[in-house]
C-alpha cells in the first residue's frame, strides 16, 4: 500500500445507500407479521411467499414512516407515488422480484447534518423510497446446503440514497450515527445494525485533487457495522490510489468487506452486474400523499435532535457537549426535559443525568426505561440540595444509591434516618466556628495577614467537628464573619 504522502494527491468521492428496516407490526404489502428473532419461516404467508393469485396491499404505516423521515430531513414529498417491480432471481426472493419505487421516490432532496465536530457540514440526499426486503440465506449452519429463512421477505424498508458528498470514512460514520439517532427519534426503526435493521452500501471512487470528473466507482456491500463502513472506505481509498499510481486502472466492481482480514474482496465485476428490468407494479395502484396527510403526520412529529440541541444550548445554557450527550438517546432527552419541568435548573439536571445516572446504566447494563428512580423523585433529591438540606456528596454518594436500591421514602426522610441532613442552625454552628479559630491562633494571624487560602483549613475543621453536617455555604459565611470580627477587634 502507498504511504500518506502518495495518498495526499487524491481525494475520495463517496456516497452511501442506507436501508432502514421499519418497525411496523406487519409487512409492507401483506398482514404477515414483521419481527426479528422468531423461528425460521414462521412469519410467512401466501403473499410473502408469492403464491399465484395473491395480491399485495400497501401498508399505510410504511407510507407514514416515509413521510416522517422525509419531513425530518427537509425533503420534497411526492404526491403521486407509483410502485415498480425489481426483477432478479435468488433463492431467498420467493416472488422472483421485489416491490419498490423506481422513477417516483416518495422523497427527493433534503439533507442530514454531521454535527458540530464536522463544522456543521450537511450531506445532501438524492432520494428516499419505499420497498420490501428479501429473505435471508444462511451459508454457515450446514456444511452441505444453503439454508433459507423467509421471515424477512416482505418486511418494509426505506432506502436512503445520499449524494456523493462524503470525503472520509469518519464523515460516513458520523452520518450513519445521525441516521440511526433520527430513525429512533421518529420511532420508525430500532436502527440496530447488528440485527440488520440498518444496512449500508458504499459507493466510492477516487480522483486527483482539483479534477471535477469522477473516477470509476466501486460498490462495497454487506457492511454490518458503522466501524466496518469507515474501515472499508479507508481501505478502498488506499487500494484504488495505489492501483492508479502503479499504472493500473480501477475496475467497476461490487466488493464485500472481510472484517477478519481487514480488506475488501470482489463479489462480482461490471459484466456480471444485474439488469433488474424494472417495470410498473401491475397489482398496486398509485398512492397519493396529499397536503392534508402530510400535515397530519407533521403534527405527530417529536422534537428532533438538532432542535433539542439548539434549545438546550440557547435557551437553557448547556454546553454543546452536554446537549449532544443528552440527545444521543431519545429516552434520555425525554427524561431530562421531564426533570427540568419539575426542577428548573437545567445544568444541575444535565449533570446528574450525564454522570450519576449514566454510570448506573453502564454499571448495571440496563436501559433508561429500567432505571428505578423516576423524574419526580430525582427532582425531589435535587430540591434538597438546592435548599441546603443535603450536601452534594451526601445526596449522590449516599441517598441516590439507596433510592436506586428500592427505598421509596422521600429523600429528606431517608437523609434523616441516615443522619445526613445538613445543619443550618446558626446558633449551633457559630460556637463550632469560634472553637476552630481559637484552636488555630497562628493560622488566624496568617489569614488576617493576607493568606486567604487558609479559609479551606478553617472550613475543613468546621466540617470535621460538626460530623460533616454543617451547611458549607452557611459555615463559610460564619467563618468569614468571625475572622472579620477579629480583624476589627
């Protein structure tokens, strides 16, 4: 392979095709159930299996999912949507064709942002169209036969095709992360690449920097993780540049990623490429998506990640980092907004979610839906800190773990039973303060002489002699008042 100096004279031109498996209860054109992980060939019926005389029917939820995604990406939505047959033979394609959209995709244009890390760059979309999935061929379970599971045949997909505007594998990774987050927010897909709910094909070519014409395109298929997409792009860029610089020519091919060897391998060449012989689907009439339907879907749309980040940073004063971490998961963002509605201290709410609660979820391997402390109870704990009844450390190191372990009493009641309530009684704290200053006369003189850092020593002693119960803010004020009184005496 070439070194980085050789690579620097070239640039990649990259486009992505993402297949998004929808989470509808039934399949795209039949009432057969759509799901994952069931017994092979148990979720099929005459329509899924392509029996003669059966007729498909459009699943309304599929169209509405496409509308939701199109609105979220700022696409133009097509009113008259026609269906087409994509013809090819394969063992896991029972009808011998897929029902898809060819010349009339439901969504055109639009874009997806890559986030602040990439300078706010947006990737333009070519189209989003509706289609159905094929089944699944299994080559590694039987040494002599290929096994076919048709449960996935007919499951609805949205195919999202980007313009060739990516310039690195890192940008592709960021794009896929945003697509996954978006479909989860819209509740149209779980976005689990491991289960095949999100699949990606990469189209990549290279050209000398400054050249406008594209090079010969190579397609890389069967990529099953974001990291593999990034690595495949990086490998193909280097492979193609090295081939050109050695006097060879890039061939138009379809390749696959071998994660074990860390390289792409040829699946088929241009001469073997499929001719899908598209023609209009004769069994499905066009579906009309009018303004009223679009507006109905729009009113049911949730607040999306980019809008939430803007609100959290502009209106609530969070850092871009805190905001981006919160919106990574819709459940976390919803919990955060619920918490802020109860305890109007967004920064304090963000801190506890991004630190204590996230740590609990990671340590216990659970989702936020399984977190045992509801927003109302967490807000009550934060109110105890705000009022000075509990110290920050006592609240999060002692009380919150007890609440997470199942204690249902009010945080104040738990704190009282555990002896953790902060002492805010000036009449009890003032003698402790005077006792500390009397114990350190030399340090008092040094403080009065200008060594202000000694305030920490006095505060530490007050906390120690109060058993850690003295309210820090009140104690600090009492210590400074007592020192000032000694200055004047």
